[in-house]
């Protein structure tokens, strides 16, 4: 049975990864979009993004747009693979083979 990823399994990080997994390979979203979409505070989202970035699951890019600082977030290839593996592990728990 595949194992759950302890970094992704935390509920807020699972939501972040799920939101980012809907993006295309080279797409990214900004911090404010994620914060609003998930109903998080700046500090809470920032802490979870730091954990995911440290694990190599997301890439964080800081830029200036119209002279204002913006933070953009995207899944890395490793992050996409880790999320897919985590979903497979959850699926195997919910629907084990050989059980009705």
C-alpha cells in the first residue's frame, strides 16, 4: 500500500496542493488568490508555503507588478508527483483492492 506524505497530509497543505494541481505545468497563481480561495491569513498561508517549498514541492517567485511586490506560487514536477502519489495512497485506503 502506498504511504501518505506527512508534508502534504496536513489539511491546509493538502488544500494548497490540490488547488495548485489544477494548474498547467507552467502556470502559477499569486499569493492573494490562494489566500482568498482557501480563507487563510497571510501568516498561515506563508508558513505552509514555506514548508512546501522546503520540501521541494512548490516554487515561489517574488516579482514586482505595477511597482507592487507580488508572490507567485506553482507546483514543481516533484510536487506534482508527490501529490499524485499522496492521492493514490488515499484512494488505496478508501478503496482497497479485494474489498467491496
